[in-house]
C-alpha cells in the first residue's frame, strides 16, 4: 500500500512543482534572464577588389533568442564601380560562441540582390539582381546595457546580370559575380 502511494507522490514532487513555479514567470522575465528581445544591428563592410574597394552599408532588424542566437531580416546598399550597384535583401543568422563581454561569433547572411543602374554613361538595355551569400566570423564587444560593437571578416558573393546593346538587333549578356573577402565594423542596440 505504501508503494502505491509513494510512486504518485514522487511523480508529483518531481514534475508538477517545478512546472508550476516556472509557469508563473512572465515572458518578459524569461527574455530578461536569457538576454533576449529585439535587436538592431548596423554595419559598414569594405569589399576590396582588384582596382577598388566597394563599401556596403547594411542594417538588420532581428530578435535575440538568447545570449547566443539571433536572427533577423536585413537590407543594405553595395556600391560597385560598374554600371550596377546592388541593394541586398537578406536573412541574417548569428551564433555567438560564448556569453562573455568579448564574444566570438559566426554569421550567415543570405538573400537576393536587387540591381540598381548607377552608371548612367553606360548603355544598358536591362538588368536584374541575383544571389547574395555572406558567411563570416567576428568578435563582438559588449560596452553597456544592450549596446555592443563588432568587427568581422567574411567571404562575400554577389551576383547580378545586365544586357548592353551589341548592334540594332542583339544585345550582350554580362553575368557579374563578385567574389570578395570583406572587413566590417558595426553596432548592435
């Protein structure tokens, strides 16, 4: 008889009491414990090429799930010394390896580049964007509160296409594939 009562009592103590106490924690308190919530990340990357370096300005609106993982949606602008510049729209994923004041991290930005005609002197019939892929590593430095700054190094792949006239009846297709390493700095709030 004692065994029959002891087993259900152990189950109640082991499972019901811990769940009851954690259920009383609000979502806001849960986020605060895990250092989660909305995060705004902005940065400037330099993409050195053979003759010039192309700057990329970008911003990510995201969510910090815990002290290590964040994800969000981003937009940027990359100026290339070509007829086209690119407006990347991307998904950003970031994983921080430690939860200290100096945090090494891995990131992946992946999305689509919208092409913008920036060199009006070239004759371009039409143009289109393409793939954007940007994996990299960095260091994030916590300063105060939710403010932090970071430095990063990454590989960057941008693709786009444009058509220029060859003669009155045909055009030449130019497939652009920018494969560059980038150095970046930025802030997160």
